[in-house]
C-alpha cells in the first residue's frame, strides 16, 4: 500500500465529558475495564500497516503519555516505525484557540519530515474498527482530493449529538459538514476520519491558520467542499462516539452484549493495549455475577449484574452493582447498592448504603472520592 502518516487527533471545544475529562483527555478514558479509548484508533492504524503515527494531546497529558509509552505494545514496526506524542502548547491561556489546527501548525516541521505521501487522520474519542489500508486505496482509486469516513444511523435524534454530519449528493460527494443538533432521525455521522495527500493537508492547515485562529480541520474541510473533490465512504460495524458523559456510559454498557461486541472485536483485527501483570479475579463463596465484564485482579464477594468492572476492584459481601461502569481500583463496601453509576478510579463507596441514578442520566462518583 501507499505510505501514509497516521495522525490521532484530539477532541474539539464542542466536546466535554462532565466530571471525567477534568482528570484526563477522552483518549485516556478506561474502556471495558481493559482498554483505553485511544487504543482503538492506534490499533486500527497498526493493523493497517501504518507505522508512523503521531498522537496529539491537547491538555492533561500525563495519563495518556504514560499509557502510550514508546508504543511498542501496539505492534508498530520496531525498526522503522514510531509512535510520536505531540503536545499542543499554543493558546493555553485562551482555550478556544487551542485547537487541532494550532497543534498541527506548531508541529508542522515534524509532519513535513515524515516520508509519506498521504495522511490518515482519526479521532481519539471514537470507537470503531476500520482497515485504513482499504480506505486509503479507495481514496487513491477514486482520485478524490479528500475522503471522509461516515456512519449512517437512524437514531441521530437521541445519539451522536455534537458530532458533525456529512451532507452527500447522489454520487456520495460531500456537499458540506454540519453539526448534528438532533433535528433529524436519519443522518450520516462524520467519524472525524480523513484521508488526503500530505501536501494538501499542509496547505489546508496553512490556509485555516491564516483565515481564523478559531478554525478547526473540520471547518477548513467544510469550506473546501465547494472547490475540492471531497468524497464520503460508508463505515460498517460497531461505532460509538464519546462526546458526553451519557455516551461514555452507553458505549461501555452496549458492548456487554456478546453479539454487539463481535461487530467490534475480530480475531484477525486485534485491539492492542498496555498489559498489566495481575492475578486472576477471585470469586468468593456467595458471589453472583451475571452478564458482566470483570477484569483481572478483582475480589468479588457480592452481586454484579450487567456491569463493567475495571482492574483491581473490590466488591464486598452483600454489595450489589447493577448497570454500572466501575473503573479500576474502586472499593464497594459491604451491603452497598449501586445502580446506573460510573465510579471513577480509586473511589471508595463505604459510608452510604445506596447510590441509584436514573438510567437515562447515569450518576458519577468522582475519582478518589470516599462516600
């Protein structure tokens, strides 16, 4: 395949996951107990033969940089491949200007120095599987200027809010991008995934930077739809976009269903992550676990139902955890009842005996909280 530079982009100003994002970027969020959200775009690139990958981090870099490390666990070619973490320092005092165009412009020398003819840009806050080598070949064969990946859905009124949508003509040419405001049921959700030549990408970044300090890559591509040949390619399979707290909760809970998980995880398309050496989970007498994902290193004495449990959690005797997403190293004390809750890392639920939220508005227990 043609050589491409992989770029993993961060989320924009319009996306904010209340509570959790105060501690780390969305790409560093724990997912299904074992993964981080950013594992999916990087694994897609690695599996597609892309071995030059740049990961852009906008704010709170520690947890993500720690997880990514050298990138060796993503099976990137160890001799010529490289995972490069790119930090954005521009406009930290004025966050509205600290966008992807500013980050690309600041790191332009690193982009120019990569010996690749094309760029494949994917977001760090969306979860899906995609063979980028096929997408790149489709782009080359079509002779389009830019190729965008989209996912068609019939529930856009309730889901994928704040995502962009693509408006297509009958030949799947992209007419424009616009925000999904929940006004229509059937929409083509833009997956923030672009394929174009590196030369065009550099030109667009330069043009956006000169036009407005508030322009994002999506903004300049939307303008370019009028003069360039921009095509859309439909994505098949599982797709989730983490744009708010509810969408994070829903994405975790949805993949408890085995059939749904099969549409994301395939034997020939592994999702890589940093491994942690820990002992198997211990299930004590009287424990009861149904339809749940439980990670290694846990001690389970209570009842778990339809939940995701992260590494190293302790669910004590008589405790009930139902429809919850429990991040690593959480302690749920004796006879505590949790339902429709996301408990962040190192939280301890010891004093209260019941925390139940509306399933349409899941509750949140903050990191390191003792309640």
